C-alpha cells in the first residue's frame, strides 16, 4: 500500500533530464536511489524531511532536497515532507521549540517583540537564537524518529498484509 501510494505522486527521473536549469546537477541527480520508491529510501527521506522542516532557516524544501542527495534517499519525499512547516504551523512549531530550548537552558522568560526589519534580525534574534536552535534540533530529531518508526511500521504492516492476502489467494486457487 505505501509503495502504491508513493508511486502515484512519484517524479520520474527521466522527466527532469531535459530541464536546462538542472543540467549542472545531472551527475548528482542520476543516482537511482534518489528516485526509488522502496522502504529503504522513502522512510529515511520522510524522517529527513520532518527534521528539515523544524530547522529555523528559510528554504526548507531546498534544505531537504540538498540533504537527500548525499544521504541517497528519495529526493521528492524529503523535499515534500518539509511542507508540514507552512504558514499555519510555523508559529506553533517554533514557539514550542523556543520554549523547550529556553527551559532546557534554564533561561528566564523574556518578552520578545517581533518586528519584520533588519534591526530586529540583528538585535532581537540575538536573544532567542540559542534556545530556538536547541529546541528546533531536539523537536526535529524527535519528530523525525517518530515519523521514521511510524512510517516503517505502516510499510511493514502493509507488506505483511499483502503477503497474507497473496498466500490466501494461492491457497484458494490450489483447492
């Protein structure tokens, strides 16, 4: 079931060959593991995407894709899984990460006023970057571990169920 599900949305490696903007990366993107829909490439890619989504940097899709290449896991799954970080989930995710990091570093609560400017980026962010990085790393790792184990168990259960049904069909045919 998971393999069939992921195959519906799979990007074909050959469809990217003619793209002029990907020509410099053809040698990196030719690895079949980046496009294979197998448990050993999809499950780690899913976990990698979940971890990359929690990083407090912009460009989560690009980060997930760039990390998938050296790790030789499914590139589209790693990139698309980062979409759990979206405008609706952004604030709760990073607020929880900041609070966790602040508690672990035993920092006193501080009122942080966000302002979309370079001045805030250099001044205000200096106060929150350490707890935010610690909390994001920990929550990203925990979410990646939970996602890895969950998807792996679902995939294995699906394979077991498929084999059980196949054995039953064979047995029915023999009778």
